[in-house]
C-alpha cells in the first residue's frame, strides 16, 4: 500500500512543503526511525485511544510512551484506554493497522499532540503504510491539524532508569567507602614458662 490517498490529497491542497520516502517493511516506531535515519524525537507516532468522550489520536515522539494519567487529565476524561486493532480498522479503513498518520482530523478523530513535537524542526511519520513515511515541518503539521497540545509523553527509559540509577549509586557508594580494615598486628611470641 502507498501513501493514503486521503492524506496525499489533503497535503497537496494545503500547499505545505513535504517529502515522502519509501523504506523496507518495518512495524515499530524505532525501526522506522532507524530505516529513515532520523532521531526518535523527530518521529511522530500515532496511538488511537478510547475515552468516555470518544476516540482521540495521541501523537508523540517515538522516544516516549504515553503517560495515561497525564493524557486522561489533559483530555478531561473519566476513562482512557489504548484502542484495539478492530477499532483502528474501523476508524482508519484505508490505512494499514499501526501505520496511521497523525492526521486524525481526516477521519473525524480529534488529535492531541505532545508538546515535545513542537520543539523539533521537522517530523517524520507513517503515511498509511508500513513502507512509506512523510517528512514535514512540525509547525506545518500543528497548523493544519490544530491538535490540543500538552505534556503526556514519558521518556521510554523513565522509571526503569531511576531504579537503575539508585542501584548504581548504592554500588558506587560501597566502592567508595569500603570498611577500613586495620592491618593485622603481628603476634608477639609468647614465652612459655617452664
């Protein structure tokens, strides 16, 4: 499958500059970043979430995970969960599952973007298939989609890294302050009394 026709028509009519690129079949955001030789912070991944207020497309840098509590608070919803594959197929019928572009507005899905995307110059994202991406200015994306913007991304190495850091500090502390052992005193030869 190539670039989604709906997306291509929208981008052409918007008159913003963008480029498309082909790559080998890949499925994860990190694999796409590697295939396109872009840093993970520039790769915009799209995650469909279900809430009591309907579906939302959460768009964030590939190096982040969604902090569900923060996203729930940002959207002002009572419930929030990651959508199932069947929900994606229903809502995005002309794209491959897992290859949605961040243009949820083309599918009547509200978009929420992590503030981290506005801090990079260009973004790269899936174009509707597992073999094509689009690159464009982040500001152009934000201007075309007009998503709700907030902080809901959590660095992938977040909590685990803190735990490792504490363990490393303990080990380092032990190495730095070993128990001081006094050198053994030579024993005096005892004189035997006869």
